[in-house]
C-alpha cells in the first residue's frame, strides 16, 4: 500500500497529490496497529527502506525519538515530500534522507542496527533477492521489521460481488507490474528464504463497524476504497471494467461504511534477525575469533549522502 525503493515503475497507485494524502491518512489511522511493539533504543542506527512520502517515518520518530533514523527512497519527489512532512510535523527530529535504490544502497557493510520495511515488498518482482541484499547493511544480530498487506484478506458486509471484482482487478494490475498484492501471507517463507533467523510473523487485523467511526472514515473510505480507486484509469484502459462496473464496485465498498456495514482486513508484521556469518577456519578459536562478524564493532553512518 506504500511505495517502492527501486527504479522499477512498479508502484501501481501512482505518485499523485491524492495518493500522498492517502498514504498519510492510512499511516495515521493504523499507527498503533502497525507500529505497536516497534521501539528502537536511543542511539541505535535505523534504516527505513522505501520511506515514500514519509507517512510511516513520523510514527517511527514518535516511537523511537532517540534513534538515528535514515530514510531511503528512489523517488526524489517522494523524498522531498517526506523531508517537508517531517520538518513541519517533527522539527528537530534526527532524520537523514537519502535517495537510493534498495538494490544498490550507498552504505557500508553492517552500518545499521535495525531495518524497517513497510509496504515495499509488494511492489518488487523479486522480494527474496531484495531482502537478502538488505542483510549487507544490517549488522550481525541486527533486526529487520517488515509489514505488508494482503488484499485477499478483505471481506465485508454487505457482500458485493462488484466490489470483490474490483479488488481482483487491483491484484491483477499489481501483478502485471511485477508485484504481489497478496504478499502478506508469504512473509514467513520470504524471510526464511532470504537467510534471516528467528523469524516471527503475526497478523495485524483491522475490523471496522459503526462503533469505530474513526476507522470507518480512516480505513474504509480514506485507505482501502481510496487505494482501489487509485487504479481506476489503468483498469478501464486495460478493459478490465466498464465505467458502470467500476461505479458499482466502489458503491459496494462504500456501503460497508454505512450503518450495519462491517469490514475486515489483515496486515502481516514480521520480525527477524540477521544471523552472524559462519566462522572461518582462522576464526574458529583463539584470539582471532574476536574479530569475527558476530563481534564486529558498529560503524558510523558518515557515508550517507543527504538527499
């Protein structure tokens, strides 16, 4: 639901002002659900991969105000929005913005203590390779936090075949761009295949009914329906739907926000650890073992280039 940090044109929702607002509204509505339990110690070096317009960055700052946060994205326009957003909302925050492709990060080996990756993998053609490549900049023993959605987890009342068809169109359009809108269910095997250890993945479920008016607006209208609506032009251009079919589907989603309606969606949050490199023959014993990767001293982040 967020942005990419690669040069691929795989971001299915587009880079419009409306999409930037949607990302901010989504992050605010889901802040406690998604960021609950994510806190980084003061002085720790944290890399947010694919920061986009900075929607999640604000909540990282709020949760870990003493951390040294570096945010990367491939889009100069998105980085400018992120910098402006953070500067306006959290003046004095310790945040550095760097324009970079996640496949070619301009950082030293083991430069960061923690990585945070939110709504990025869904847009990548090879998420395992991306995750494996990120291990280079994460110190041995450092942690990775990944959050993704899964559009197949959306169900609602009243049911609407037209709305479900629109969600399917979004999934298909994202797949055509090399992404996977159903990636949440795959997080555990993806992290394992990328070589991480101590992998844990759990669901973060959004349930909305009339007793939760903030989520009726913040999630059903401003997040999910707006996200589906963002692919309107592409869906019609591809011949996936007629204008009337599109209107019927959007109306079906909106009816779930009316009295008596309900909506359910599941995000998946994974955490993992970058395991130490296996000890070589010269490091298996004696004094030489102290210089192994597991005991590598933290590196400074002086090699970063400010955007």
